[in-house]
C-alpha cells in the first residue's frame, strides 16, 4: 500500500510541477490543461491516505504534505474561475441596446453536419456577431440562410480545420484576413461600428495547439497571441479579442497574453465555462475565450447547448460604457514577463506591426 501511494505522490508532484518551467514542448504545455481534474484527484488521494494509511508513519506524513502542497498549488490557478473569487469585470445595469454587443463563438467541428442546430442558437440569443471556427465550404453553404439577417460577413473557408467565418449585424470597417504566423492559420481583424456610433476594435483568432501532429512547441500559437496583445495594448479604443485559443484560461501563456494586452477576462469570479470537450464531462477545459478592454461591462456569459460539435458555443453579452469602467487592472506584466513575451515573438520573426 505504501508503494502505491509513493508512486501516486511522485506522479502528482511531477504533474503539478512540470508546467512551472517555461519550455514550450507540447507535452509540457499540455500539463496546464487538467488542473481541475488533478485538483479532484488530489482530494480523492488525500481521503484515501487518511483512511488507509498509518497516520503516525513518517512516510504517510510525507505523502500527505506532498499531496496537500499540490492541492494548494492547483487551487491557486483555478479558484479565480469560481464564485469564490471577486469578479474582474463588473456587471452592467445599462439597458442601452445601442451600446450592446452579443457575440457567439462556435467551433463547429468541421465533420459535424448539424448546421441547423447552430442557426437555431444564433436566433434564440438574438446574436449580433457570430464567429465560426473549423468552417469550410460545406458550412458556408449551409449557414447561408443567416445572410439575410447578417449583412456584413467575412468568409475564409478552409478544409484544414482552421476555416473561419464572421457574420455581423453591425457594419465591419476594413475587415482583413491575415496569416500572422503560420501560412495556413488565418485570423480576422476589423473595426465594428455599434448602433451608438462607437467603434470597437475586434480580433478573431484560432491558433494551432501544441501537439505532436501540428506544432511540437507552443511557439507559433504564443507568438500570434502576443503580437496581438502588444498591438492592442497601445490603443485607446475599445477592444475585443475572441476565439479558440487552444489553451486553457489559467495557463502561463494565456496569462502572459492578458498581462501584455491589459485585457480583462469576464469569467474571473463567475465560472470556468468549460467549452471543450463536449463529449466527455470529465475532460473539459475552457478553450474558447473572449477578452476585452476596460471599456466594457458584462450582461451575460453563457455556455450554450451542444449542437453536435466537440466544443460548446460560448455566448457573451457586453455593454460599452464609455471610458474605462472597471477598477481592477487584471494582470500586470513585470520585466520577466515582458522579456519572455519578446523572446517568443522573436522566435517566429513576427511583429506587432503585422497586426491590422
């Protein structure tokens, strides 16, 4: 029994400590994902240790201290995405529909054929902007009924699981499709004109994940996000960045994006809103994101029902309330963060000037 718990303790310590390093290997970065699952597993391990082991034994005490230390460390990362933490974005009490924007981001799963399910969700939530990911020509054709309601569109159909479409009720000024880092991974950038006349700078992204079959390191994904972060950090107009980042909300690299950009996460203090994997309740992580500048307050954020994809759609309703209206600064970058971000960008030979 002692040997079993010794092995368990070594595994838990390893899984907890590995993401601390800044190496970008895919198998290291992916240890950021299951922090909630590890948290639950550690609690279960602690219960078994108290029930099955001799508490007077020095070995048992070492196992308990190790497990409890891992528990505290995992909790530090995930508690901000629970109701136990103060909200980062204030709730809006404004009912001015002229300053409201409702966005659905939906990774459709390219092989999924339930386009009607997505269309129904779009109408049910009176969506202003629909962002679809993994959409190819089949999806473009089967979403064509939206064109009567959404007169402003950007289409980038691809068969490599990185196609992207934007459907908007609001005018999009100078929308551009860019391949910022990888030649087959697009992002879309535009100004959106609200009915109030205010302009919003908005970036739609879907970088590739670190994986043995696509990118062996997270360098490409991180560089794309960081040049956008550095670009939006220099603007004074309202900003939204949204998409499937192929990274969890609490990872070191997503936090680095938030530190450099200065954008806020409306999930802080409200919930995780795990959008992937829709098919396995025990393996779910927050991979689909919406970050915004301090100009916005939030009305609603909802993980919508599944329509056949491996991702749940994410609905967010924001209200533009003029000058920066959130007192919390989000995350601040220190000198080490800035140096790390610059190194990641240099590794891909890209620049913030590449961002429209």
